[in-house]
C-alpha cells in the first residue's frame, strides 16, 4: 500500500463528498435531528395515566378512596362514569387506561368484615403501561387501607405500632434518580452512529459501478486495499464529527452524567466507527446495484439497531436464540461500552471484552470486504 | 384513461416478476424480521439476577428471602457474606438487584417498630430497575401484610381487634395474561409494512429517473396522474400481500388473537397503505438520485417508527413531538391494528384514525402529483 496513492484516493473521495452538498448536509444534520427526536421521544416515564372511576356505592368511604386517585400525580381522572357500558366505551376508545370500580357494598363490607375488594380494569393491549398503572394503583389502595386501619385503632384508643408496614429502602446506583433519559441517551448515540455510519459508506462503491467510473479506477495502479482505505478515511473523519455532535448533545443538552475518560471514549468510538463504516463498505461491494445495496442496508441496520442492540429492550430478557443473534449486532457492544463509560465511569480495563469483540468484528469485515472486492474485479 | 393506466400496472408487475432478488426481498426478510423482532421487543421483566445478603439469620429473614427465591421474577445468583461482595456483584453487573437484610430485622418486626430491608438496584436500565423495584415492593408488602395479619389474629383473640384490608383486584381486558408479545407483534406488523412500502415506492420512480426511462414514459401520451396511479396500484397490491404475510406470521406463530372484524382491518390497511404510498411518492419527487432517496427514507422512517406509539407512549412525549405524531400514518395504523386484533372494536371507535389516514393520503397524494408535474417541466 502506497501512502501517495492512498492519499490521492482519499482526496478524490473528499471532493466527491464535498460536491454533493445535499448528502453532506444530511450526513451532518441526521445526528442532530435524530438525537433530539429520539432523546425526547423515547420516554417510558408515565405520569397522569388517564383513569375512569365507577363508584357504584357513592358513599363517604368510596369517595375518600377515589379522591386519593385524583390527588396522585401518577393519575389523571379522565371521566367519572355512572354506568358500566360507559366504562366499556371509555376503555374501548382508549380514553382511559385504567378503570377503578368500587362495588355497591364497599363500605358495608369494610365495616362488617374489614376486607373489601376494589376492581381495577386494565387496558391490556399495552402490557407495560398496564403493569405500571396497576402498581401505582395498588399503592394508592394500600395507603388508603392503612389510613382506615389507623383510624379504627385510633377510635379504640390504641397505638398503631402493629400495622407499621415493612419498609423497603432502595438505593439506585449509576442512575440515581432512575432518569430514563440517562439510560436511553447513551445507547441512542450508539444506535444513531450505527445507522448513519453504514449509510455513509454503503453507497460509495456501488456508485462507482453504476456510473462506470469503477473501470476507470481499476485501470489505474491503485490496489484494492488502497481503494478501500482511501474511501474509508474521509468517512471516518465525518464519522468522528457526527459522533462528537451526538456525544456533546448527550452530555451538555440532555445532561447525562459523564463519569468516564475522554481517552476511553475516543478509542472505543473509533473502533466502533471502523466496524460500522466497513460494514457499509462490505454491503456496497457485495450488492451490485444501488437499489439492492440500500434496501439491504436498511433491512440489516434500521430495525436491528433499534431492537437488538439492547439500548431499550434488555437483551437478557430475550429468548436464548435471539440473545445469540444479538452478538451479530455490532451496535450492542458499543451500547454496552458507552453506557458503562457514561454512567459507571468504566475504563479500558473493564471494557476489554466488548472492545475485543469490536476488534474481531472490524478485522473480519475488512477482510471479507477486501476479498469480495477482488472477486468482483476478477 | 383506464386504457393508459393498465399498461403501466402490467409493466410494473412484470418487472417485479422478472426481478428474482426483489421477489426474495419481499418475502423472506419480512418473515425473518417478524420472527426475530417479535421475540426481541419486550419490556417484560423476568429472572432479574439478584444477590442476597442476610445478616439477621432469623426465621423471619429466611421467610422473606424464600418469597424472593420462589418468585420467577427473581433469580438469586449470589448469596453474599458481606456488604463488600454485594457491591462487587453490582459493579460487575453480575447482579442487577441486591437485597440486604440487616441484623435486628426480626427483632424490629416482633416489637412492631417497623423493620426495613435495604435494596440496591443497578439503574443503568431505568425501566427494568423501575419494574424490578415494583416487584420487590409487592413482595415486601405481601410479607408485611401477612405478618401483620398473623400478629393481629393472635391479638384479636385477646383484645377483640380486627384487621382492615382493602384489596385491588387486577382485571386486565383484551390481554388477560398481560403478555407483552400481544402488544409488540402488532407493532412490528405495522412498522415492517411501513418500511417496505415506503422503500419500494420511493425507489421506483427515482430509479426510472436515474436510468432515464422516465423521459421515455413522459413523451408518451400518458398524464402525470395516470402515471402515478399506474405506479401506485402494483405497490398497493404488493403492500396488501405483505400485510397478509406478516399478519399470518403473527396469528399462526405468535398466536396473537384476532377478535375483531377482518373487514374493518382491511379498510384500515387500505387507508394506511394509501398514505404510506403517498409518503414514498413524495420522497421520490423530491429526490433525483437513489442515494438521496435512501438518505431521505432514513430521515423519514426512523422518526415515524419512534414516534408512533410502537413502544414509547405518545402521551409521555413533549407537546411538540406529539404534534408531529399527527402526520405519522403509523401512529393511526397501530391503533387500528391493535384495536382490531386485540380489542375487537369497530368503525364506531376507530373512525377518527380512519379519517386521519384518509386525509393524510389525499393531501400527500395531491402534493406529490403537483410536485411531480413541476419536476417534469
């Protein structure tokens, strides 16, 4: 490999990128818009869950209970229905996610036996919201139950020690306020870079073929390796720029705590970019026409990066077979790395395993691409 | 007019039939993606790796720990001997949750002074952490209530006391086991359809333009409207086929119920396909090369996916992004598809979503015809 020829290739590629200002704009704008859109759009925090109440008794006790739902930050009363069909309609229209039904004999049972059931109708189509809503609702009901108990004991002039519940004192590490932003944004940087990176390079080779300039390139003394690295270097610069944008937005705008070192971040990011860019390159070599290249690039990047990288959907909760498949998803290593660098402050020493995977991945892809390119020329 | 549209339709279908790679791309990847993503997308939390440290060694502490070990939500991976080991387990991500019972736990319980347990949670995945904390609280509350009930019962005989207990009964509708797959598989169906259809249409016209065949077509007596209709009809048919394919995978493989009316679903799918075709057409009129079309697709499809309610509740988004979701056809289709598959609701409930998709389709199609005419001049 000659440095002079490599430089010539790189300069040619830079000029080509520079002369297509629209693609360049997209390459630079994409990380910005995606960071903001996903950063704000991906949010699992639930507040003001719409609730319908159906008070079939209308007593002091039932109203006391329902008022607690009104007072809770987690719930917003969407409607106080008076008939069952109204409740059904409200859930059907998704006007509310939760229906609380107080039975007609609520206070009677509470006075006679001490136990009274309340029903929570959940819209099960969204199981995550349903589970979280039920958890909040159960907490509201338990606190009501405890208040009633204490009031009764009070009336009997007794102390309340017996009902003192067991307390769970929880401490959350690495993300102290359980801010979903801190968990999602670092992973998001990885996903966006995986998408943008493969995008950047996947069209470079197929463009040469379609425009017929490849024949021209081959007739010059440049070697296959020089073509590849010459084409990749300018995109690596662009990739660094994009990654820097994303990381700065993550740390400054979204205020995700950064506890690691810049050195570790730079090293791992470069490694990841090498993988992503060479994958785009491999795709562009493998698939002759641009339409095929881009279709496949979209298929193997967009949804897998979103769903198999572990940036929101936890990999350890997937079936074993799918878990094995995620090892192929290069973004997962960078998701692990970048979350650890940001939140745990991990250094190279702790991250050697995913970094090793990235190195192996990069080498394998580069070798594959070089071989495929030679084959195409032959 | 019809006579001029038909040849275009036939030409497109022939092109598809001859293109082996395209036929493969239309059938195999969607099925594979359905299978993989149907399993991958889940927020359910089972088998949380848990470390336990019992410094009390009492009957009560063992009883409480037994409640954790017997729950399928928690997998006890380590029984630690010191706080140091607990910290190391969380640091190394060996355990996502640690439960520490300090000495004096049983004593405090017996005296009724209010006992406590310490819990450490790895917050790197805040959603899992939140759900796991919820389960821990449920188990702890259950333990406390049973313990109190026991105590009360013993005292009741002596002093005539009674325990008050208001309980909340869980009644999930449409999805009795709250199975997460029932929520995500319909979402995957909608998303895959969106990506396939937009991609196909966006590239079709751009390719003709790039290859130069568009000029040829334009010198023929065909009008822009007829050309666009001729181009859209085959993709519409392909889109219907795709929906049928991925819905079948959802019903047969993932055993998603289909309680609604297939005709309502068909109507909703038709409107959805028209609006996504329009999105693809619009992209193809703004782009002159396939590379631009590819980048633009990316630009458009990923926000459509994230801001659709596929996984992240629209109600939790900031207001500006919520406005954006109104121009997202996938947002409406997910309501329709979940509504017909799981809830079994009909047009009386879904009409606002139908109307929105219809308006989107009309506006976008008109826009793309206008733009298309302009690019020709």
